């Protein structure tokens, strides 16, 4: 018996790109081409993104799973010259992703933006260098997958306390958090390493 042939129409743009209130921080939503088997999407295309002004070169992919809802990871950064831009998406479940602008001369320094990323909505957050990054899981067994523009460098790794930036976290109670993140310095007592000559334009 011959296989069932499924016709598909491709007409809309393959990626929707939206600005956020924080300059350089973008929401990317790949278009899903769906049929009875499931879907296909192009989550990143360097040529198309460069044409849209997002000229990033990724060198490392990371993937983590949080078993419990209410797990907070962050707020993390890597200091220059090992700073990382990140393209973040949710592989399974739901999470609330947040970025905080820590570019010293930015007009939005210290401001944050949060967005729900889920397997269902397919949204991605493109976080440039010069931001803190963290998230809280909204479902059990949530996966976060993200590309990085620089390799992990332990000596440049840093953390700011998750609850010191005025972020309105969608939590029902106390979060599950690592000892390292719990002991991180408060934003008010911390000095950003992202001075103008250290931030990628």
C-alpha cells in the first residue's frame, strides 16, 4: 500500500521577530509547518537572522531539565571577555524566562523583562551580552534549551540574587533553588562588569 501523501502550503514568514522594551532583547517565534504527523520549524537560520540584524555566531548548546515546578535558576551571567549572548527556548513543559539589563550606560539599566516560553507556544528569547538571565519552571519536568555565543568560562561565571531586582516572579510559594544561587549578592550591592568598552555592539 503506498504511503499517504500530505500536501503542505508554505507562505508566511518562517520567523516572527518582536522587540521588547529592553533594547537588543528580542522575541523570536518560528513558524510551525504542521500536518497530521506533527510539525517542523526552523528555530535558527544564521543567514536569515543576519539579514534581520541579528548577526550572532553560536558556539555552544546547553540543555537542562528541572524536575519540579517552582524551580528557579538564576540570575546568571558571564563577565567580559567571556560574555555570552543566549537564544533560549523551552523543549518541554513551561517556564517563565527573565532577562535584566546590566549594561552600565543603558537607558534601561536594571530593568527586567519576563516572558513565558513553552513547548506549546514555541517562543524564543534572544538575549544579548550584558543581561542577567534566569527562569522559573511552571510545570514539572520542564526542559530549557539554549544556544550561547561564547564558551562556558568558570572564572567569568557570576550570579546575582534572584529576588533582588524587583522581578514579579510567578511563584505560588518558596522556590526550589541551588545553594549557589541562594548565596548570590543582591543587585544593590553588586557592580556590573558590563562597562561600555566591554559590551558587544
